C-alpha cells in the first residue's frame, strides 16, 4: 500500500485531501507546524508530525516509508504577504527547497504541489490557460511561482515527477464522522465564509462596485474543496518521471460577488446584510480558469456547484 506525506495536512485543503486519501485506502503521514492548521483535525488514522518544513530533520523522519508527497504547507494570505514578504519567501520557497532536498536524498521523486491562480497576476485573457505568462502581482503569487520553477529544474535534472495544481477560489466543507472539516481562518478574508458570518451589526463589505464586469463586482471561479481534494488524488496517478505539469483547478465559469451574495441569501433563507465599500488593494476584476487540461490529464471535472459549496459551508458553521 502506498503511503503519502501530506505537508500542511492539518489545514483546510490539506486536511480535506488527507480525509479523501484515507477514504481511498492510502496510508497517510501529515507534517504541519500548526501555525494556521489545527492538530485536532488530523485523523487518528494518519501518522502526525508537528513541525516545520524548514526543519530538515523532521522532514526526513516524516518522509520515512512514503512513496510520494502532496505539498500544501505554505503561508497563503495575499495581504499578509505584501506586509511580510520575507516571511513568505522563507516559509514558502526555502521551506519547499528543504522538502525537495530531503525527498531527493531519500530517493522520493513523486510530488503534487499546491500552486495558485495568484501566479498569473492580472490577466486580460479569460479563461486563463496554463500557458498564460505568469506575472504575479503580490509576494504570495511570486513565492508560488518560484516553487513551480524549482520543480521544473528538479524534473529535468533529478527526474522528479511533479504536478503543480493551480487553484482558483476554493470553498465548501467536508462532512466526516467526527464532524465538519471547514475553513477556520483567523482573520477570515475569503468571500463565502464572510458572507455566511455577516450580520446587520457587522454586514459583509462588498469590495468595489465599479469594476468593468456585468454588475460592477469582481468575478471569481469557485471550486468545492472536496472536488479539489479528489483532483490531488487523481494527480498522484498522473505523475510522469522527468515531467513537471501545471494544471488549473476551478469550474471553468465565474460568479460575481453579488451573485455569490444572492445565492447565499437563497441558501440561508434571509437576505445577507451587505454594504458597498471601496475596492480592495490587489484584487483583479476577473479570474476564470480554463480546466481543459485537468479534464484531459487528470480525467477530472468538478461535480459540486456554487449552491452546494455555500450550503456545505453554512451547515459546517451551524453544526
Ligand atoms: N470579497 C468581498 N468581501 C469580502 C471578501 C472578499 O467583496 O469580505 C471579494 C474580493 O474583493 C474578491 C472576491 O470577493 O473580488 C473573492 O475574494 P476572496 O478573498 O474570497 O478570494 P481571492 O479571489 O482574493 O483569492
């Protein structure tokens, strides 16, 4: 049986992937420093090491008996990355380098990596193809691109088999026997959790209503976290020695902020309290993924729609 090391496996997307791997019969080791993840969300069936990917010794231990790695561990807030670019470079790029060196040393060359649409930057071409020139507009996106570039070299020089999965906007939650596995960020910056937490005292802030879009609000491509986790497991079977592939994960379509608010109002059965405020710094107007490559190479396409993402996120908050 195959054992997979999941770095960042105590987080939202990493944790969901751990659950799906276990459901599909894989053995799992989790390495997470719990700076943003939660030790209590790691299932007992997984072997758990609490520590940083910057620590070669613990990475070496965690890699024992593993055949492949799914690498999520990273700092992932755009705003924070603008304030603390060095923290992002150290954690995301240097940490990945330590992981890759230890994998190389242990003869483990198969890896699926969590990348981001933030690598593309502001794009006029929609939907965005993987061949689109990467031009990140913030340090977070720069660090994700730097990691993808490290893998290009490792595939050519060390025969690594690597896939970088570039996520668009991830939402939803997974129901487990132990309860819901959901987004637990502090501070929460993402639209759908903020929509569901909005109250008349603390209404949702809609960032900008003067964008060049159909209703003036930004458009994003949302994908359910369980569909996303499935794509990672499929990617393990699509790895090819000496190759690095970049594959987008989204739905291939987009919703405006207002459409998300309207859908959420329908799901919860009351009107989500919202106010209009200025644009948020660094936001592009539209981000939509082309998912043709995911369909062809992974045999994957998402099966859960926006209503389900919102309703799962809502149930996870209420339970
Ligand atoms: N957004 C908003 N209010 C919020 C959070 C987000 O209007 O409280 C908007 C944000 O400006 C963007 C979209 O919702 O246009 C998605 O933002 P999110 O932070 O969820 O993801 P991002 O696209 O930035 O990765």
